[in-house]
């Protein structure tokens, strides 16, 4: 996944898109540290 895709997911998640948030969480669990910083707390 490219950085632009990560930014798009982050924007979607912050807009209330639960699916985007879950995708970021899964990427984080898969070891993508760049996704972890975007997951909601």
C-alpha cells in the first residue's frame, strides 16, 4: 500500500468511515507501523 492510500484511508476514517478505520487497524496488526499512527485511539 502506498503512502497516498494510507492518507486516503486516514481521511476516510476521520470522516467517520468505520471500514477505513478497520482497514488501518488490520494493517497495523500486520506490522505496518505507518498504519498504526493513523488508527483511532
